[in-house]
């Protein structure tokens, strides 16, 4: 019986030792399939996977999973988006059609996030990060590959930013058309460079959102709950140090239904530095990505530094106020708080 079990176990061991194979097309490569391949390899089962780049249907069907080619999407083996009938989006909240990157992300990102950050896949933070990383990173890759512009076509950009985008950098990694020594092997090597480039950025984004951005939410919640401590209308928030607060503030404002303009936070105070930090006063913008402040620091303070700032503001310990009035500094918390209170009155 033991010998029989041993013999039965051998094929399983051999199968286990055979790496899974990812298939995609050869020829000119793009950011979406380069990222899709990297994301798959973040999963334990695909960590040591082999890669086949081909346009031969029979060769590709020998692979365990196929991305960006074959004209099929079934959510298990085939993940292509080029077929005429394809209209998949990330969720009902989005209109952007998915690329191969978005398809792989949609199906596998919860497991990737769980594995990368060592949290259970059903932890609420996984869903939050799943949606956040798609909205702030993956969707742009999907839109670029599907030729969707971020702006109406009648708006002329002030400068060309496409040449510094990730898809354009991936494009530069493709072998030149007149390369005299171009081979399938050299093309595959360039593809792996592109995959590493896209994947490195993806992992950095995921780590940032999971390890820095998400933990900051609790601090913003606490600051909002204590916002009446320093101002009766709750217009001053205090953090112990610099944290990524803007995203969370606007989300939590909406969740708490803080709609009255005169009761919305206007200034954020936080320590910055070592054991005896300087303190910053930063204005809350009118929207998350805006450069316009809800209430800039007083015009008379802008561009002033050190003693000149202390003199014009009447607050000792002045460090600086930016020329646009969106941020300033003081040597002490008390000084920064006084700057905020005086600014509310001016």
C-alpha cells in the first residue's frame, strides 16, 4: 500500500515541478500586457511561470493563461480585449473599457493585494485598496491602450506630456525597426524590461497605498472628530506629523455630510522634522487635485520669511509663507495654530 501511494504521488510531484505558462503575443508590445504579465507573476502560482510570446493559436493554447491575444475573454484562461464584442469595465462606476492589464487586475488583484500586504483576502482594506489602485493607476493604462483621451478633443494641451508617460517609455523599449540584429530572443528580453518597468511602478503604488496611504485614514478620522478643539466651527485639523491626508479628508467629509462651507476644514497643521519639529500650516484645496485653496493664508504674509514674517504677522517664530499662500511654517505648534486662527479672521 505504501509503495502504491508513493507511485501515485510521483505524477503530482512532477506536475508541481512544471511551471505554469503565460502566453501573450510577440511583435510590438504595449504597457498593458507588460503589466498584466508582471501582475500574474506576483501570484504564488505564477511566481516561477514561463512566458511564451507568439501569435500562433496552437502554441498559445498550450499555455495556462493567455493575455492580450486570441480574441477571447472568459475570465479563466483567456484575457483579451480586442474582439469587437468586448465591452467589459472594472465596475458599473466606470466607463473605461478594460485592457489586458485591467482584466488581469479585475480578476486577480484581490489575491495580489492580499499576498503582497499579508492580509486576508476578505479583509475590508483589500476591497478599499482594490478600488483605489484601479482608479488612480490601472484605469489610465486601460484608457491609454484603448485610445481614450482624458480630456475633450477640442482642448489643446499647453505642452506635450505623452512623451514622459509610462506607455511611451514602454514604447521606447521596443526594438527599433531598423535594428540589424533584431531577433525573437532580443525582443523577448526587451519585453521583460518593459514588464519590470511597469511592474515596479505598480508594486510601488500598491505598497504606498497599502502601507502609507491607508494607515493615514485613521489619523484623519481622529482629526475630524477632534476638529472643534481648536476652532468652534471645526475649521482647523491637527496631525502629529505629515501624512497623506487630502484623499481621506474629501472622502470623509462626504461620508460625514459636512456640506456647509463655513464648517468645512480650511487649515491643516502638522509637525515636520526631528525631535523638535517645525510646524506647517497647509490650506485645504477646493478639491483633491486643485492648486486653489479654500482660504489661502493672508496676502500680506505671502513670500515672507523668518523675522520679516513674524513682524508682519505679529506671531513669533515665523519660518515662511509660500508666495501663493497655500502653505506656511512656524517653529512651534502654538505659533502655527495662532497663524491659522488669525488667518480665519482676516
